[in-house]
C-alpha cells in the first residue's frame, strides 16, 4: 500500500471502498479535472464516494461535477490514457488535506488485491 502519514487512513479506506463498490468518482467538465503537485507531477483526483468528490469540488469552486467511473472503465480506459500522459492518481483530496498521489501501477495492484478479497468474502474461496 502507499505510504500513509500516521493516522491518515484515506488510501486504505479508498482501496477497500472502491473494491466493494467497484467504481470511483472523479470530477468532469469537458475533461477530467487535473491538478499538479508542488513538484510538478500531474494527477487526477479520484474519490471512493460521491460526497467526497462534491465536497472537494465545492472547495475549489470549479465547474466540474462528480461523475461515476466503473472499475473496468478506470483500469481499462482511463488509466491507459493517464499512463500515456504521465498522470498519476490523486487519492481523496479534501479541503483540508492534499491528495495522496500514487502511481497508477500501485493503485491497480492494490485494487486488484482488494477486489480478490471482496470476491472471496462474497462468493467463498475458489480453488
């Protein structure tokens, strides 16, 4: 899992919630909202819940609106595009906390592991 500052469980919570829901939320208006870290790395803020996306959108006062993205669409389409454009995932920024910026490979790997766990819980272990 990504490095987390002490007491900040946003990344682990994000991975678990997204695996259970099988989707994410991002902000869209004529394109996905992109932000830049202090070091110049571009990222797309993504959220596990619509309310988190709405709260962040309100705090930055943009015309972007929370838009649901299925896990399949995220991993097979958007992440392919973002990799080509050197865009990382910005996990759950809030009005008070910056995004946890993570490589797409890390997010993919963690989501797949969490998804397997969720499926095992739902359907039992498959041999």
